[in-house]
């Protein structure tokens, strides 16, 4: 079943345009870091940060950020 642009809501059209633009940019530009190796020190730091976030030692809950910024 096909849907025409006239049948879409404003939000549906916006989402479709965003997805299309993102896909095209990825197609044209690709991932500039693709194929590069991550340094051991960077990998270790990222893993430490991930563990700290999981343990609640780092980061801020999404809901708190939304409320603090008044995005509710």
C-alpha cells in the first residue's frame, strides 16, 4: 500500500526527509574512520568509562537531563 505525501502527517514527512538525508549523507561521505584502528589507550579509556556509567559513577540519567533542560 503506497502513501502519498498528501496523506502524511507533518511529523511523518519530516521523519521521512530526515531519514532520506541521513542515508544520502552516509552514502556520499561514508564513515571517515572506517578501517582505522583504535589505539589501545583509547579503547581502555572507553571501556573504563562504560563500566563507570554502568555502575552509576558517571553520567546523568536521560530523564534528569530532559527535566533540567525543560524539554518535557
